[in-house]
């Protein structure tokens, strides 16, 4: 198993556990953001667009899509919101990584 896969698994599990724990450490958002930033570094170029689409969808209200389901809807919304936080932070890292790649690796080309 690759280090990238392990980091993604840990990030998603942390988002799920923090969203369901019911205990706010005060650092939950920071933990999710840092794990997302680290995870974003390991996103392959061909998966970046999918990551960005998923992050935008979840952060723009898609996480609440199952909120109306009795008994578990609140928990599903919390889980998807946490996963959306990881993906949003990973998306920022993927965007910045691509920007650095374009600036440093393609110095002589325009566009």
C-alpha cells in the first residue's frame, strides 16, 4: 500500500471520527484542514479535476443532500461535511502544486 493511499485513508477516517465523536476538541477543523493539505500533495494530475469537482459539490451544499433521512441524515451530513473539508483543503494544495509546476517546470513556454 502506497504512502499516498495511507494518508488519504487516515484523512478520511479522521474526518469521519471527528464528525461523529460529539466532542469538539477545538482543533477539529485544523486537523481536517492539515490532513487535507497533506493529502492534496499526493493527488495525481489525472485525478485533480475530479477532486476539485467533488470538493466544490460537497462544500456548496451537496453534503446536506441526505440530511432529510430520518435518524441518520444528520450523521450522514456531518460525515460528508468532514470529507468535504478534507477534499477542499486537498483541492487547494492540488491547485497550488499545479501553479508551482507551471511556473517552475514550464519556464520557457507561454500558457
